[in-house]
């Protein structure tokens, strides 16, 4: 299973798997210019703008009239409002497996401040999982997958430092909410150790980047 990270993190998310599956669409259409022609499906996760950019979704639907869009129920109307025809939208249920012949997809429930999901992908006998923007991965297992694309947003130490600095400066610290909405490096590593096999590959996504550094 190969992956192409077009962008990851709060500035925008988009990852292409095996050239045909786009997960998240929080970037400009221009950033997709080299990849959009081969896509067969766009999998959306949640409504935050770094994952769901309406103008890009609209343009993709226009340029590629047969392109499919997959999401859970909380994004179906949003896709229609963005300009995608109902005929092109597949609305998934958490835990079910959807067979597209060349690949299969199954959404997993994640834990964020808005409804969110990740995706298990099955292609050419290989297994992959994509999960970002989640407070934890409890109850999710993916033993011996070929590819793990997992959020490692912050380290505990770094987050604590950022919180302390803001509080000392008398500023509001949005970081106080980060731990309940995002996965730490430590959580991601621990979960990977429980799940990875000898041949598994992983990549960390959605790392926090401080603009001041
Ligand atoms: Zn995000
Ligand atoms: Zn988010």
C-alpha cells in the first residue's frame, strides 16, 4: 500500500493511497493537480476546514463527474451543499465494510469535538488504517496491518510547556482542550506497539506546528 501525503496538520489534510483513494480534502484544488485525475473515491472524515474544503470538493466534483465521495451521515448534507450530487455520495455506517472491487473501505469511530471517523482500507491483499483528530484510540484494534497512518499531534511535555507559557502570560490556552481532541505522540506509539507486526509500516500525521517556531 503506498501513500502520498499532500498535506497534513492544521494547515490542511489530504493523503492519497495507491493513487486512487483520497482521504480528507482540506487543501486547495491546485495542490491536487497532479493526482486528481486518477482518483476513484474521496473519503471525508469530519467538518473541520483543515479536512473539508468546500471549494476544492466542488471543483473535484465538477472536473471528475464520475468520482465517488464517501462519508458517514454527518457529512452527507455538507457534501451536497458543497456541490456534490447525491448520486455520487456513499453514506457509510461505522464498522461496515464497503466493497468497491479494487478496494474495500470501512469507517472507524473517532473521538473529537465534532463527529469524526477514520478509515480502514483493504487493497490488493493489504490492510491500512488512517486515524487523525481523535482524543484516543481505545476500542480500536488493527493487528498486523501493512500501513498505519496515525495522528501524533503533540508530545505530553511539549503540550504542558505550551499550556504553562500561556497561563503565565495570562492568556487563554486552547491547548487545555487539545488533549481531549487530539492524539499524542505517546498514545500513538503505545497503540502502534500493541498493533504492529514485523512487516508493518507507519507514518505519523497531523503533528502540531507552532507558528512562532
Ligand atoms: Zn485536523
Ligand atoms: Zn479536527
